[in-house]
């Protein structure tokens, strides 16, 4: 567990650069490779290990694009930008999927399972962008978007179940039965 944490530190904080202090006033300057001690080498190795883990988890196209990155931190930041976009792009995506969530309705010819699949897709997109909607709100949202033909089922579930504790999957199963 400690090693995992140290690898994550190398990804988030960047590589460790061993330094030595010289001069008056004292100034920290990077050590040469010859001056590294065992402790320095061990910490530097964390960056190489973290880089290896990240590179092994990506495909050849991304690997070629990231080959110029010198540290695990650079690789991670490039991957974040490529997959999440900049902060501005990420916020635009959140806004777009939030509108999609707000406007979500069950279609006339749609089964409960199909509606659930479509709803889960929207929620997963928001979740991947770190926009979390509380479970009880999701359950209430589904109950509110059902067609009028499902109203009696929705009322029965609302009266019989604790909506605070119910999951979306449980709700969908209850609606199916």
C-alpha cells in the first residue's frame, strides 16, 4: 500500500530530483548521477515505475503521442487533457450532460430496461466527469419521468419503499415486476 502511494505521489507531484547545497548563501542544485546515493536512486526509481505502469495501460497510438514525456506527471497530465479535455472543455461537457439529465424523459415506445440503459449512460458520463448526483435524487428522477401509464406503479413504490435507501437497479426491478 505504501508503494502504491509513493507511485501516485510520483504521478501527482512529479519526479524527485536529488539536490545538494552549495555556496554562501546556500543554494540547492541538482546532483549529478555519480553523486546519487541508494536512497536517491530508490526514490527516482518510483518515477520510472509509475511511467511504466501508465505506458503499459495505454494503446500504441497514445504511446507514440506520449513518448516525448519525461515524467509520470507529464504522461498523466497529457492523458487527462486528451481524455477529459481542458477545464473549460470538461465544464462544457458537464453542462451538456446536465442538460441531457434535466431534459430526460421516458419515450412512448420505450421499455423500462431501455429507459434505464439510456439513463445510466447519462449518469455514467456525468460520473466520469466527477459530477455526482445523489442516489436518492436519481431514484426520484426516474419516478418523475415515467409515462402516465406507469403512474400507479410509481405511486405504489413511493408509498411502500424507502426511496432514500433504494438503488436505481432496485427501482427498475420493482417497476418490471
